[in-house]
C-alpha cells in the first residue's frame, strides 16, 4: 500500500504566501517530524493534509487515492491537537466513543476498539473518569486514544507534548516511540522541539520560509545540513558560524582564513569555490575543545558555562565578536570571564557559501 504523497502544495492567505510548492512522499508506517520555527508553514501543511484547510494548488494522495477534495472525516486520518480538545462533560470512554457513534460503528465494535486503545495507552483504569479529574499527561493519552480507535491510515500530531512539563514530556516521548510500533499507520508530528524530532522520527522534514529545506534521517540532518539555515536551526547548542574567506584549494581541500586571522585547513572539497570567496565555517560544539596554554589555539573569553554532568558546554566569544561553543568532558571548572584557548577540529568543519549552500567534509579526509 502506498503512503502519503504531497505534490506541489501551495497556500496563501490573501497576499501572504504560507506554503510554496511543497512536495513530499511518506511511507505507510513511517514516523515523520515537521520541524521548523513559528511561521514556517508546518502547522498549515498538517491542517491541509487533515482537510481543515484548503490548498490553493497541488494534490494530496493517501494510499493511492487523491484526498484533497474529500471531507476531513472521509480521509482516513486522525488528528491529535495541541490542546486535547476533549469534551469535559463526557467520561474518557464517552470521549473515545463519540466519533465512532457518529460513524454508526456497531456497539460491540466500539467497545472492542476502546478496550484495545486503552490497553495500548495503559489508561484502562481511567475510562470512567472525566477529563477534569485527570493530569495533563493522562488527557493527552486520551486524545491519542480517541485517534487510535478510528483505526486511521495516518495519524497527525500537532505539537502533542507542548503543554506538558519537562519530566512528563520526556516520559510521554517514550510512550509515543512505543506507540508507533503498535499501530498500523504512518505518523506525522509537528514540533519545534528538536529533542522530540531527533528522538522519535524516522525522518525529519525541516521547514522554513514556506518551503521544505531538507528531508533526512536525524543523523543526516545533523551531520550534513543542506544549507546554513538547517545548520543553525538543528542542533542544541547550535552550530557556530564563523565568517571567513577562502585562501586556496591546495591538495583539493579548502583552506579558510577566519575574520580574526586564524587559518583552518578543512576537509571540504575545493571544487566550485573560488579563492577569496566569502564563506562561513560551521562548527559543532563537539568539534571544539579547550586547548592547553601555549598550544597556539584561538583566544576566546568564556561567557557562559552549561554543566550537564557528563559534559560541559562552554560558550565563548572571540576577539572579533563571533560566538563559539566548546565541549569539555565531565564537570569543567572554567568560569565566565576566563580567558581560554580553543582547539578546532578543522577536518570536521562545514563550509557555507554566501548563498547558504552547504559544503561538507569528505569522509575520506
């Protein structure tokens, strides 16, 4: 069975363009995360798939059937909203049964589906409670259960964890990961939380400025961002971007002089990038460490220290003003205001052209 297919989907509100020619293919049981900043179009795209918004042009296909002209209830899709949208005067059982009753599903079938969903979500003891008697995490499970009983071909999750506190969000994230193995459907989740996307998704769809910027596995998006926006957006802490100019392409690899004068011999292929071209050098925190005194590292001033137990992120400022984040093992003793030297793994650096195009280090280097 084919999955979901979006073909050149566009949408405007008046003169404001919110989606511009979005195309995407999703496999039948794939877990996809739409990741992007506010206003990137990810929630609008989700609502178009659900039938809650109309598209201006393009097509939406599910299971080989074109569905963009169908009513929401006829699409075989179930949506879980950010704010649960439960009926407060109904019990959990009644909330889960409501849509099935309207669809004239037989009573014994309704009871069977509710029991199965309650077992999957471990809410069997909550079925006779009303939403007001439950915690936020329990209400979110009920909202997911109400979607499960519809036995859809596709689940749409609109920032399902954003209303939960940090501890509950982490626990519910694990539950969602387990859920995807128990349902025979694809899942699409809209989120602005990178941890959710990186943990749960088979593939991440990074969106910005009305378009898809990159589609790839979490590892691909992190290690080989398609452009400067993805490089800055994906990763916590974010990738440092240092302005520089290409010195040469000796040995087929780019050598770059940073704004502060330091030179980096990268492992990025020199083909297609001219000498003296302005570029940005991208560095993940794990590729920057503290160098011992007298080692010839790049001088920087510590501005913030983020100690996480197993590692420490050290936020520094170079003399020319750029921010670089270094990573140290364990519980570092450095403090804000300290002067340090940075050792950069230039072979791991990414290079971005002036238009944002990414050039990655070659694996053989």
